C-alpha cells in the first residue's frame, strides 16, 4: 500500500497483523457483501485502510481501535465524514449495545487474541447484526462451523451455529499481512439465522460451556450439580431422564451432540421453555 511506510509497526500485545495486499482486500470486500443501507462495526480499524473502503459501500461505519498510535489518523478521518464514528476503545469493554445507529454487519480483520470473544459478544449483544465477515486464524474459522465428533468441534461451534449459518470461507496466505503471522488465516462470512431471548441465551451458554469444559467427560457427570438462573441444581437422575427422553445413551458426551440437541436438552432439563426457541431471522 502507498501509505505502508507511515504505518506504525505492529504490536504483539494487540495481536496485530495488518492486511497490506490490495488484491486480498478487494476479495474480502466482495465476500463481505456490504449493502448501501448497512451500518458496519469494524473492530481493529488501525490506520483506516479497510474503513475507507467500507465507507464507499455502507450507510455508516463504527470503527474501533485500541491502539492509540492510530488515534490521530482515525479521528481526522472521522472529522471529515458524517458517516463515520471512530472509537479509541477496547471493543471487549465498550457497551456495544449503545452504538447508534445500531450495527447490521460486522466486518473486521480481527486480532487472533480477541477474535472469539468479539464474535461471541457481537452475536449476543447486537441482535440487529445480520452478517459477519471476519478475518480470523484458520483454525478458528474451522472451529466456528465444525461438525460433531471432530477435533475442532467445541462450545464455540455449538453456540455460533445455534445463531448463525456459514456462507463462505476463503483461505488467506500469511504473506498478505505485515508482519506475516506464524499461522494461516481465513476470511469467513456467516449470517444470523436466529435471535435468542436473553434468558434462553443464558441457559444455552451455561449448558454448552459447562458440558464442553471437559469435552470427553460424559454429560451425566459434567452436568451433575450444575444450576442455571432460576432453576435448581441438576442431579444425575435429572440428566439421565432428559437423555432417555431424547433417545440418547447415558454415556453421551458433548462432542457427540449436534447443536439443536443442546436446545432440546436444555428444554428437557427445564432450563428453557418447550418449543423451537428463539426468533428466526427474517430473510433479507
């Protein structure tokens, strides 16, 4: 990029790897499918390279950056635009629900050390977001939509898939970043399919994270004594009855269950109301 020489060097503590290849930037913008009425949240805006391109497509952009070395550049850009607001903040601490106008899309080159928390938090607290287009470590990209009984399948896989469906994934070589990371990357796009009420989301989060805390441990053992908000502690008998009702063996382990089965299990345990749960996202 022409301004590459002016960009501050990446800082390891922020997990920074700046995208510097124009062709890759064009490709990911095409995959992002930002629409003219979209309000985009970008986390890790850095010098604004991606930000400027997003402004060509979106109605409004919220650009967040924790590294104060980019403050002057981002602030100056925002001062010249009515469709951009720059935030020199930690996106994991900022009240994202206060963003106005509310984001409808998340497009970002996410630092590897915050990628999972940012994705999970935006799914949970930004119900109007209908699309994510994010650069992540390839291993994480595989984990988001991994299938049961695979090594990559995890609590994150279940929780993401209960709210979203993958659209596409593109491998990204290390050479398009400065400095080059030690691992491969992927650009992943996915769309929201469901918004869960807060209480149901909490119950699912508690159930899934507790179950996967020891992924090889049988659910009969890992859920024994666990309590959700508003519900008493489970017993082995409670878990056994729920598994039997669902036609699952007593030896069932979390890594064996597809995401919808966790919803059914939460309902059988009395942690969620019976029924399909959640609100299906309207088709765009």
